[in-house]
């Protein structure tokens, strides 16, 4: 059967309700069911010059077309859900990262305040160790003191800093 305006109208009148009921059964939503059926009929109308339907198989064709639209709807929904989950995950990671960055900045400022309260020699040893990355031997050579003194000064500095940070619950 070649599709013209009257045959299209006949198809629509004959099968719309049945196709709508099928779509509603699977989609459970009036608007989505109407949309699926409407898409099928719109597609047929747009391809009316190229499509040739047989009267014996037209109902099967329409039912398959609606089922295909339903399946595509599910697929689109799954894809959207995955995308939303991914975006939410990224957002949570970003929020967590921002929170960590703020906490780090705050703690860094607190540590710097505490380091400034250390005696000069102790402060110099701590700075060379933690900020410049020198080992105890290099610090001893640099400051012309023994390695044992470097160890004692670092221990003193770290103990003082830990004590000053006890008020902050750090996991």
C-alpha cells in the first residue's frame, strides 16, 4: 500500500489507540506513550514516498516500530542516568577536592604560625628539612652543627607543631 493522505489517516485512526496502549503499558507515562506513538506516525508520514506497507503486515510493522521507540526510550534514559551519575560523581569529587584544598590551606597557615613561634635555630632546621627537603646530614653541614643536634631540633619542632594542632581533628 502506497501512503497518501487518506491511507495515512486510515492507519492513524485504526491503530493509534492500540499502539498507544502498548506504549503506555511499557512506559507507564501518558506523555511518553503519546510521544512514542506520535514519533512512529511522524516517521511514516516523512517517509511516505519511500515506504511501502502491506495490508497483511502493517499492524506487525507498527507494533515493532513502537516497541523500537520504547526500547530507544529506555536506552536514552539509561544513558542520561549514567551521564547524570557521572556528573554528580565529578561534582562530589570537585567539592571534596575544594574542601580538601581549603583545609590544606588553613592547616598550612596554622603550621606556618607555629613555626614562626619556634626559636631561631629550631626554625632554621625545620625549614631546611621540610621546606627545602634537605636530609639531616646536609642540614648539619649547612648550619655547622652535629647531626644529633639536627635530630633534636627537628623532634622539638615537630612536637611543638603537633601540640599546637591538637585542637584540630585531623584524620
